[in-house]
């Protein structure tokens, strides 16, 4: 990966094929500022260029996942003109879009509160695993803003259904970890001490599969949330399957099955 000069985020490599991206402003509950937004985008593009990368795990340092936009910076927002505010929004939106658009699966290890823009960031992951201290909050309406921010209005109804999404958005209420699991906002809740191990175990299950198969599965699942017909979805799926039969990983997996051994995937 290209060497990055990071101030608000760190990257660790616990095992081959897995990058752990940690929001690293624990004294601010990992609140987002413009530096963090720029670094999220830079990291997403840099990691996306790694051929050996299979999974990204996103988490927060300390006791929070991400408290949303830093209030020390937010106080300046009303003084921005319309175009200035639009530029601010687009800076943040580019960061989250870059992360969501990564070609490999992203697992959010939600270790504590995820509020506002932090809630948006957690939603942008493909899989969410939470500790009991995780709390989710679309806090926007409590500070005079709309919950239509950084993808929440698109992602949240697709995860929990329109009625539950409406309740979360309109009330600004906290959703604790147990409730988040019940409504499908997170995949599972595990003990705080087991959170990273659980995410790494999930990553290992993903890494055991063909890299091309996983990446094109993610592409199909994401793209087909945006098409309007079953026929269009099938057309995209057909192309993905046709492409993967040209990869050496597909005949290798068949041979491994017949020979009763683990496949050796190359991602070629």
C-alpha cells in the first residue's frame, strides 16, 4: 500500500489478507473532522489497490466507535454559505462512499456508541458485529438537521425496514446493542473482549473463499440494491458468473472438491 501520513486513523495487519482500520481520536470519542474524512477516502483508495487484501475491519479506539462530526468544528457550519456547506457535505460523503465502494467486504466492529456520522459510517459497512456497549443514534433531528445524511436515508430502511427506520430517524432515539440485533441493524452482539476475535473469525471464513467470487458477490449485492427489476438483477448476475468461469479459481475449487482437499485460491 502507498505510504500514508495519517493523523486520525491507524492501520494494522493482524493476519494475511486482513486490514484493521481504527478511528484513532479516543479523547474525542473518535469524532469526525475534515482530516478524518480525507484520510478515510485516502485509505479506501489505497487499500483497494492491494491485490492480496481480502477483508477490512473498521473499528474505533477507546470506548466509542464514532461519535459523529466533531462539535468543535460543527459550531462553524452555520457560518458557511450554501456552496460552502455543500462542499463540506461532499467531502464527508466522498469518504463514506469510497469506503462503502471498496471491492472487498468491510466488517464494522462496533465497540461503543455510533452516533450521527458515526452511525452513517457503521451502516456503510457490509457486516456489523457489536459489543454490548454499542449504541446507535441518528442524532441529526436533535440538532436541527435531517437524518437524510451520508447515506442513512438509503441504507437504514434497507436494513431494518421503512417503519423502523422512520422511528429511528424521527425520534433520534438511542438503539442499544440488544435492540440493534433484534431489528437486524447488526448481525450479532458478542462480548467486548471477544469482539475483535469474532470479526477476525468472520474475516477468516470470507478469506477461505475465492477472492473473485467474494468480490463479484459484493458487487452484485450492492449493485442490485439500486436496480429496479428482477430481470436487470439477473442480467448482472449472469455476467459475473460468466466472468468467474474464466478464472483459475473456479476449476481449482472443483478439483479440490473431487480430491477432498482445501482449494488453493489465487484470486487471478
